[in-house]
C-alpha cells in the first residue's frame, strides 16, 4: 500500500474505532500498524499520540497502545457535557435558522431513515452520530463542530461497550422530531427534545455488559 501520513493513519484508526471495527481494549501494535500502512514506527507513534490526546486510545508505559475502554463514570460525564453543549447549540440553531439549514438537516434525517431500515450498521451509526456535528457545521461554527466530533467519537466507544439492543430506530425518530421543532422555530421544544434524546441514549446503556476484543488486522482490512 502507498505510504501514509500521520494524519491519514489517525483518520483510518479513528474511523475503525468509531465504526466499531476496532473494539475497546484492542491492542494497537506499532509494528503491525507500520506494516499495514507502509510507514515507519515513528509515524505510527505520532499517530497514536494524537489519538491518545482525543481519548480514543490509551498509552500504557512498557505495554503499548490500546483502544480506550471508557469507565461508567466517564460515560456519564461525556453525556453530561453533551447535554450542556447541545442544549445551547440547539437554542442558537433556532435563532439563526434558515430554510437551507433546515433542508440540509431534513436531508440528513432522510439518509438516516434509509440506513436504519436497510443499510449497514456501520453507516447507520455514522449518520446518527453525525446529525449532531452536522448542526454545528451548518451554523458555521468550526470549533463547536470539532468539539462535538470528538465527543461523538467518544460516545461511539461508549455505546459500543454499553448499549443494549439496538436503539437506532428511536434515535432516528427523535432526530426527526428535533428537526420539526427547529423548523417551527419552537426553541423551548427543540431544546427539550434534544436534552431528552441524549438522556434516552444514556438511559439505554447497560453498564454491566462485557465486550470482546477485536483483531487489528481484521479491523483495518
């Protein structure tokens, strides 16, 4: 394969983690990654350090790098931060709403519906997470979009570890209701629906679930 930049390695590993192809606890062997990407271990090390900054992996002295396995407390903290952040984002979205922004969100929800009814689990999870980031992007707030993207990535790990039987259909229906409230410029209803939606996702997590690890070469193939 063609040599990769550090950024490309970060993107590929992030995608594998967020799309649930690399599971929590998986060991990320430097040499295996270097061989897979056709690069030096130095580049791999730089990529792993960046991922550790985003809390997607943990680096352990003398043991190496592992896909992060968020604790129950961390999971609850991540959802608490998202509720605070996204409630205010929803208020701002209503106040700055335009027909073009509403149409873009409706198009996104339509794609979600197709993915939930017949698409792959990977595509479905990606779209359901991206809904929240898409709102920030449509507002033109790159900092918020980046912060939410990192939080959504951490949530992908959390839902992989702790989510009970698929709640994807509920999430899609709630996204559709949020868009209706945004289109109606009903600020209080939109904020309430967003907060309840995040509460529902958290409430559906099962914190005593055990998750098997996955093999890195299979995940990246």
